[in-house]
C-alpha cells in the first residue's frame, strides 16, 4: 500500500498507524469502519483512491504467502514506476 499522509505521501509501506489499520480493515471487508477512521484526516479519502488496485489484489489472497507475494509484486512495480 502507498501512504497518503503528508509526511510520507507516495511512499510504499510507509503508512501511518491510521492508514495501516484502515487498510487492514478495508482488505478484510470492513470498508465502513476503514472510511470512518480515515474521515478524521483531510487526506483520508485519498488513501483509498491511491490504494484501490492494491485492495483489489489483496482481497483475492487466500493465504499469508499469497498476500506477501502480492505485496512484493506491488513494491517492485511501484519502484519501476508501473502502477
């Protein structure tokens, strides 16, 4: 996932605690709760837009290994400028 917070904007896996929690909730299907957490920040809604594709990829994972593989692929593509 990519940070939307003003300190680490655009950095892969440099999430604030709120972003990490909201990201996990969103992946697990608790979108309402994730959106509530991020609604407390001006930049909160941008977090979901930046990570839309990642959420879709992660949601399809069935095992921790699959999740790890998707995360590594995402990190690689992001460093190469492929989103």
